[in-house]
C-alpha cells in the first residue's frame, strides 16, 4: 500500500541507487558492475525478475554509445548466467519497454528486464484474482543473488 498511497520518490530510480547505496531501494540491488546496475524488480513477474540498467541516464537504447551498450549487455549476460545457476529456470523473457506508450515505467532511463521462466509457472491466480504469486520474498532473493554474483 505504501507504493500506492506514499509520495513518489524524486529522481530516477536507477540513478538514485547508483549514486546512493543507502537509498532504501538499493536493498534490491544485487550487483554493481562497471557501467551498469542489476536490481530486482519491486513488482516482479516471477522470482528473480531483475532489471539491468546502464549507469548512463538515457531513455533510449539506440542513444547509448558503444561502451555503454557493451556494459549493459555484459551485465545482462552475467545476470542470465547467475540466475540460471542459482534459480535453475527453464527459460527467460528478456526485453525492454522504451517510451511511456510502450509501457515503460521508468521511461527516462533505459533498462532491460530479465525474467526467469519455468514450465507451468503460470496458474489461475492472475486470471481469477489479478494477482501474481511469487514464491520467495524479494529480500531473500536479493541476498541469494548478491552472494551468487560475488562468488561467480
């Protein structure tokens, strides 16, 4: 309810957690590689749903320079590897929503969503109750993935 009733936080989520590790949203950061950040989505589609953002505050993927693009893709590849090893998904959805019209919740800072998928991970709850069940608390997943990123 805090998300719905609370005041929106000023500034860009990704820039805030990159600049201030003490920001409350930084609890969801699982890895801070060179030129990027990997953090759990506060409203995940599945357990382990991460967002990978470049350090550069840029709203469009095609506006990133080659180094920024390489940093973003390197972080995305490593996120996939760590998620595969730690959570054992059977597949992934990977993509970006650029622009408000495309569904971007943070349109001013491009980011990729990496969503682990398992056969049968959908059920009747989203259809009947408009609720998605995620089987592990975000902070438990964050601790597990931080440890995995640090050791791999």
